[in-house]
C-alpha cells in the first residue's frame, strides 16, 4: 500500500492520522516468525522518489514471499518523518543520510537506530540562466538549502565547480569568509523542497538541489552544471527505527530486502545514468 501525503515542513504530525496500518499491526513483532500466509504490516515514511518507489518494488516483488506487507507513507518534507517515527505514528522511515540523522538525534534527542546505506542521490547544481559554471559572474545569486547538514554538501558542489574554496565541515553561508567566497556570491536560503521553485526565479543564477527533489521535478544530473561525486560519499540514505524496535522481525526483514541483489538491480535499471546509485 502506498499513500501520498502532503505535509508542511513544520513537522506537524497530526496530519498523518495513521491507524491500524501503523505500529500496532504486529503486537509481538520482536519475537514473531514472519508468515507469507499472514503477512505482517510495517508502516514506512518515505520521500516519494526514489525511496517510496524502491519500497513499492519491494512491496510487490519481494515482501509477499517474506511474510511482510509495507504501508508506505509518502512525505514531502524532511522534518515530519522523524517526528512521526518518534511518536510512534510510523514504525520506520527511509529518507535520511547519516549527517542529517546525527544532527536530528543530537538536537532533538531522538532515540533512533539505523541500518546500512542503501543508495546515494547525488546533489547537483542547476541553472536556467547559464550553460556552464564558468559563466557565473561575481555577485551571482545562489539558491541553497537552509538545512545545515546538506548546506555544507551543497557548498562542496560549488567548491568542486571552482566557485568557492576551502569549505570545512562547519562552513555555512552565514559564516563563509571572503577568502572562501572570492566571487562574492550571494546566497538565498530556502527549505530543500522549495529550491526547485527558486530555480525558476529570474533573479537566481544557480540552484543547488537535493537528489530526491531533482527526481521529483523530472530533472536529471546529466543536465546539471555540477554534480556531487558518489565515491566515498557519506550521504547514503538508510532505514531508521526507534531504538526499542531494533529486534523487530519486520524491520530486520525490510533491512535485509533493501540490501538484496534484486533491489540493487532495480535501482540500476530504473536510474541507469546514476541519479540514484546503490551504496552496497
């Protein structure tokens, strides 16, 4: 089952209204043996693309034989999935990478565990005004995420393109120095899901966009002006769960299926140009 939810980035979880398909569907999941004759339901919050699409493949092709049924909740923003996981509205979520996860756990006190990386969606820079980064002029306006864990990631894409330099792990657009920003680029911060709109803003010269929103907008990294490398990339997305659920048989099975040869082959076939790259 795949449900599409449009939620505000404020993380107001009351909009979820998750019921019997959620955490109460398998009361003794920690000790149960999954039975294909009576599949156990697991609710998963996920970004629509590629995460929900990967989960839908699992739900149709792999989960039934494993005794599992996924209740997929599509969530547009980056705050709601963890809020809903924390309060028990979701059993798991699948949308985040380690730097984001670590920041959320540190700043919000979540008691979460996570699995191994499944895939990487390269960050990329797009423009509707110029055809090459060499055309970016001094003082150009750059649209960039307001999320700290992805902001430094975006700045490193600019660094790779030669537009900024000496980017550190704690560099932000607020604290970037003149030495790091010799072209005196002007940064416009926005929520990550809104950066596609900024790309169409006539005042914006370049927009840095997260991979899942690139896909959702029908764009491709092959058309980007600069693309993040996937080699030794720490931003692989993974499955997350509450610490208390670490022995849940349903979660263990989904973690196993996410790293199956079938899922790897599905990702490579669905996104052959590398917009989504397996991390295992």
